[in-house]
């Protein structure tokens, strides 16, 4: 904190806080350049100069892996495994009030709703009513994981703006039993945004299944039956494989791999 002494009256001087000095500010003065990272909105806050070109950039994970290209409202086996491993570390780890086993998380991710959203207002202008995902103080019963694109957020009393890209999780506490009212606003920041929406009711069902391995296994078998109707499945190589007889699916562990002779048919599902 940066303070200044006030000596306008003939008493002991007092100090007033005039701002915050960070290590980044010091480095910027040394190198005489602005340091801009993925969370910055302005190049120069004092002159309100925004970062150019960011609003027109659509981050597409397909650049790194074709499996992340736009796939409508269905998740592939690879997507479910990647998302589940991420959520197990960040949202459903032991000790945070939302702990779930990995097998349960894969079921939860597979049942959650995938939404492909389009921004109504032109990028650069204020969001329209349909562009808002969360509004400050308005109760919500779902949390959101960003899969593609970005969600903008307005947080704090000073309405600080930030952006949340792929694998960012918003409103995890909405899954807890108590009524959740966000202390932030969130909106579609890019023209296209793909999200995974997890509702409180679905999470509560996952918690019940987490306590009953037999019921969890039965729920997984039901998902496999939904796959068999589509007559398609994904192999670990990412290629269409032959039709399966509907044998139960086993989730891949984030730390243990399966034997080559075992195959999972949990791929594109019409039940999502």
C-alpha cells in the first residue's frame, strides 16, 4: 500500500492510502513497457486504453487437438475424461465440500448439459439481456465450465472487468445446498461460447450415487445403452469402431490406464 502523510493541521501527521504498488508496476517502470496478460482489459488504466484485437479473437482448442473442435451439444469420450480429471482437481477434490470420486465425476460430466451460445450484442458494446450468464445478487442453481470461447466477468465494488477462458469454472458454490447468489456478473465475451452447465439437482444425484457403488454402476450402464442406440462409438484412437453389444463402460482413471484388450464405448450420446 502506498500512503502519504497529511500535515495540513498542526497535529501529529496522519497517513492516507493513495493506491497499491505491485511488483508488476515496479518491473514495468524498469523495462519501460506495459506487461499485459490474459486477464488484463486495459493497456493503460489511467487513460482507459483497451487491449486491441482481444475482442475479435476466438480461442479455439482445436488448434492443439482436433477433438476440441465444435461438436454441437455432445461430448466425446476424450472430452469427458479430460473435463473430469480437471474438475476432480479443481472443483470436487476432497475437503472442499463438493468431493466426488472420479467415476462419479465422469457420470456427472456425461449427464451435464452442453450449450453452444452466441452473443447477441456486437463485440465491444455492452451485452444484451440474453448475453448475461449470471447477474449479481440473482439466485442461481448451476455452475458453468467454459469449454470454448470466453466469459467476461464484472467483480468487486469497483466493477473490475476480467475474462475467463477455456476450463474456467464459475459459481461452483451454486451446487451446495444453501441458496447461492453470485457477487459478480458474467456475460458472453466472444461471439461463440461453448459451456458445460451443471445443475444443483444433477449434482445432488451424483452425491447420492457416489455413496452407492451399485447404483452408480447401474447409472453408467444406462448411459451405455443410450450410446448403443446411436450405433456409434469412439475407440481410444479416436476412430469409429465396430458396433458394441452394449457391455458396461468403465471410466478411465486420471492416473491409471486400461489394458489394450478393454474397450470403452462411452462416446457420442444422444441422451445429453
